[in-house]
């Protein structure tokens, strides 16, 4: 979960601009996203669902 690099460790492609989004899955903990890089590396990460944010 921690230390996800801002770039692909193999080719340096910025992971914030994935070459191809394979799929997304909504789970109870958030949204899981699968992407593929230009070099073929598949990345997966979880975007936690905002539930208990203290907004005041
Ligand atoms: Zn790559």
C-alpha cells in the first residue's frame, strides 16, 4: 500500500497517466484499479472510499 512510485519502475512512465486502464472494481474498502503500462507492467492499486472524513 505504501511507497507506490510516481513512475513505472521499469520504464519510467508516469503512473498518474496510465497507458491503458484494464478494469476497475468497487469493493467495500474502495475502488481497485488495474492499469497496464507501455512496457507491459500491470499495476493495481486501491483508492480508499472516503467515509469518515472530518470535513469541518
Ligand atoms: Zn512501464
